[in-house]
């Protein structure tokens, strides 16, 4: 295949990555389902929120295993498995509402859906880093932008769907749509020909080349691998904690001026939808900025600014101001996901990035338990102050980060 055709091919694969991530990112809209499920079955908030904690925890573990499979079996197979499993998990969520069995929700949406989400998530990142050594930050930002923006569509349309057709039928419709669209996107993935690079590409001396890449065993022996893991864990813990309570927090502020519960739910979903746009846009923005000022500097800015804003949120009484704050925080939360793959690839090289970064994503799974648990148990302003403290710790770790010594034979 000519270089011109390969150039077109890589952008088509990038588009497929965005589409797949849009579907997988609908997991972030879980908070719009919480109150309807609690009302239908009398489940507690903690029990219902447990579904989100399970799916994120499984997602992180599945991404680690999926990253290894991408390196060994190629991206297409892993992407298809991910697409099918996430669709099945969504259908299981509808079945759980029909039967009133929360264990169907946990095992179906939480475990099967989480497995699919983790497998599907890691594929575009690992694949596109290899196709775009010249635009590493931009392209990973584009790919994970889809994941961040996925909740926008669901947050906007699902409240109305639930009112008109019920929770179960909403999940069934979404499951079928997810199956068709995400599988079609998954079938497009493949790695570039061995040794191929874009025309005019020159390897930077500040990043590790494909030939000098660290394998996972080499990477995990460096303190930098663990520092990157904790940076992701801390940023995600704060963001997921906020996401898990975003709609209810927004409704609490809105209740100062709106009394109708149905309107509160719809307006709360709208806040989630608006903030989710910035979850997506923040990924593209921060990833693009990182290509210019460096990955480390981006993380320093995000950690510091988020810590200050989390301390300010308890003083907010305006729904508009709360929405603006949530938009910025989710932009930084999403930005961490967009910048971190390039940070890891710059540090350890692209050759084994599927496994190296895939296992770093276990931090996402751990944060999926830690963040929502803190916000569910501590509640209110103290939870926001805990999130701020985590972000300060992230700033300190980032400040002390230096690139690892290049791997040797």
C-alpha cells in the first residue's frame, strides 16, 4: 500500500476510534439512571452506585489484559470483543430492571459491560499511538475525546426516554444501538506495516523510539512507572467521585428554585450532559497543549487548578456557576486520560505500549472504587476537600517526575 493510502487509512482508523469511544463513554452517564432505579426497586444509593464502581473497577483490570492481547493478537479482535460485551452488558441492565434483581445489574452491566469497556477502550489508544508518532498527543486526545463526550448524548436523551418508555426499554434500545455501531467501528482497526513511519517524520530525542522501547518488565522496574500510575489514580479518583454525584449535586442546587421532581431530574441530566461535553473537549484541548508545553507541565496545571476549585465548590449556590465549575473539572479529568498515554509512550516508547499502558489503567479501576466510595460515604463539603488533598498529592508527584533511563539489552 502506498504511503498516500496509508496516510488516509490512519485517519479513517482514527475516526473509527472516536466512534468506538463515543459508545463506550456512555458509561459516564450512569448517574442519570440512579434515581429511576432507586425509585423502581427501593435500592439504596450505595447499592445502585455499586454498579458504577464495579464497571470501572472491571474496566481497569480488563484494559490491562486487553492491552496485552492487543500486542499479541492485534487490535481488531480485542475491539470486537469489547464492543459485543459492552452491548450485552447494557442489555443485561434492562433485564435487571425488569426482574428487579440487582445482581443481574452487577454481573451483567458491571462485570460483562466493564470487561467490554476495558477491552474496547485500550485498542484505539495503543493502535493510534503506532499510527501517529508525529501527532501523539493530538490523536490520543481525539480518540479519548469520544469517550468523554459519550455521556453528553445519553445525559441529554435518556431522561426523556425513561419518562416515555421506562428504564428497561431504554437500556434495551441503547444496547442494540451500541452493538451495531461499536462493532462496525471495531472492525476497522489494524496496526501499521512494520517499520512504517509517516512521510517526513523525525524521531524526537526527548522521547523513546520504537526500537528502544521498554517492555513491561523493564518499565515496571522503574519508579517512573509507579509515579505515572499514581498520577492517573489521583486524577481519576477526584473526577469519578464528582461524576458519580454530579447529577444529584446539581439537582440539590437546582431545588432551591425548582420544586417539580421530574423537572429536577431532567435539569440535573442537562448539567451532566453539558459537563460531559467538556469531559470530551478537555481531552482534545489538554492533549494538544501537551504537544506544545509538555505532558508534565499540563499535569502540574491540571492538578493545581482542580485542587483550588474543589475547595471552592462548597460555597456555590448558583446552578450556572456550579455547571461552569463542573465543566472545568471534567475537562481536567478527561485531559488526564488524553495526556497520560502520550506521557507513557514518551517515557517507555510505543513498542509495548498496549501492555505498559494497559496495566497502568488498573489505576482507573482502583480509582473507580476509591473516588465514588469517598463521595458516597463522606458526602458534602468534606468529600470535596478530600478530593482536593488527593490532587495536591498528584501535583507533588508530578513535580518530582523525571524521565526514566533508556532501556538496555
